[in-house]
């Protein structure tokens, strides 16, 4: 498979790992949009939110259980934003489901 995030998970491409367990992998974004910008991905390849289904939804649930722990480990004590992009109109650049954790400063109240 020619998936950037699958290669990062496999260790074929270096990353700045923040957290890892059997189900998910979290690493710092190489083009941060905030002082703290971490990507959290399921290890199983799921292309986008459109492909979440009953057989793989437990991975997504696990991500949301771990997000507060990852955010706290990154020092995000005053809040953070969680975003996923789905499809070309949302500018999903890597076709592997991922959630952005953004924080470390007052974020804009605008989403665009």
C-alpha cells in the first residue's frame, strides 16, 4: 500500500511519536497549524470518516478515549480542538483517517 501514514506507523518514514499502542499511533504534524499539532491515526487503514463502519468503529472509539490523555501529555491544560477532514472539499491530504489535536494557544473562533 502506498499510504504515507501506514509507512509512518510501520516505521518506514520517521516521525515525532507522541503516543502508540496496539490500535493507534500519534505523532507531531510536520506542518503545524498551532503550537501543539498532533495527528492521531488508527493503525488499521481506514481511508476517511466515510469508511467508518461497525467492524472498525472500535478503533475510532479508542482514539476518542485516548485523545484527552494525549492532549494532557502534550501540556494542553486550557483546551484544544479536534478536527478530521473528509474528502477533497475538506482538504483531506492523506487518505488515511486521522484526527488533528490543535492547541497550545488561543485558537481562532473561525473555522475557515
